[in-house]
C-alpha cells in the first residue's frame, strides 16, 4: 500500500512541475508577444530586414527626418498638430515620446507623418521625439520642442 502512495505522490509532483513549467512558458510567450511591436522580431526572422541592418550596420542612408508643430508658442489646452517628413516609409509607424507619454503614428508611403496631440494642458516647454528602427535599435530620428503658454 505504501508503494502505491509513494508512486501516486511522485506522479502528482511531476504533474504539478509540468503545469508550473507551462505557466512560466506562457508568461514568457506573453511578454515576447507584448514586446514584438517594439522589437519586431518577425522582420528579422522573415528576412525582410536588410542584410546590412541585420549585421548591426545602417541600411541605405536617407534624408534626415524632421518634425514641425502647428503653433509655437501654443495655448495650453489646445490641440497641437504635428507634421513631419523624411521618415523611413518601409516602417509602418514611428514611435513617439511626447513629453514622457509614449505612442505611435503611421508613416505614409512618402515618408511623412501627421498627428494631433491634445494633452498639453500646463504651460512649459515640451519636447516631442520620433523614433524609428535602424537594425535592431530604436533610434531618435526627429525632435521638436513646443512652448505652451
């Protein structure tokens, strides 16, 4: 009877260990999925990234990107419109840091961007920076500082 109890205990322990391993694997897979928009591992694995960029070098050089705002200075509480050009159109989006808030905007086929930001509520100087991938790195490609009064 004791041998059966010992075997049953061992089987329960093994089942719990397997279940814990599956939970850990699910957590890791979830984290990788959540980070995939930022690191874009699918581009590298699918071979759509250039060979030069995959080696850590820069792909073909392009004109410097730029951002401009619809007002400067701007009125606190107003919607500020931003436009830009010179972005890499092979990437569908640019990652934006607007005074500490992170978001993304579409990059059009001609390398331009356009977005509105209604969240400048307090007076001050706010820096808006746009990032795009160069190889596996996220690099600042354009920036503008807006004064809000």
